[in-house]
């Protein structure tokens, strides 16, 4: 993934944005409880990962069928934090 490099200060040439923070949560269905979160900090100039975070609760009881088939099998082990 490459970061957008168009954000430059007009006179000094230094990036206005030095880091990009992205995070996501997985929930049980569209409006269900969140049971997993993850995040990453990227260097805006290079797009390289500087730091990552991941935490997960137990699988939701009565998981939505789509979540049970497409999300849960791709997540890591339960109870990371």
C-alpha cells in the first residue's frame, strides 16, 4: 500500500501528514457488538508500517451466518487482550 504523497507544505517542502493511522473493528453483523479490533500506523512518505495493534474477544454467541463463514475463520486466536 502506498500513501498519498501530494500533501506538501507550500514553502518548506515538508510533508503536512507524517503518519497515517488506520483502524478497523469487526462486528457481529452490520449493527452488532464489536468483537475484534486492529490498527496500523503508516509512514506517510513511504507507506511502510511503523506499528500495529490487534485485539480480539471470544466469538460472538449466535454469530451472524455471514460473519461465522467469512470473518471468524480469518481472525487469529481468541482473547488476545
